[in-house]
C-alpha cells in the first residue's frame, strides 16, 4: 500500500515538472513571437 502512494507521489511530481517545463516553453515562444512582431512593425 505504501509503495503505491509513493509511486503516485513520484508520478505527480514528474507530471508537475513536465507541466512547468511546458509552461516555460510556451512563455518563451510567446515572448519570441511578440518580440518578432515588435521588430517587424
């Protein structure tokens, strides 16, 4: 029983890390997009 709770915690932490990385990537792409538009206008 304790093992399943432990593995769930690991799974959740991995998922939250992936979510955070995806958010950072998305923000960087948005910044690049806005920066590109800023220079082309």
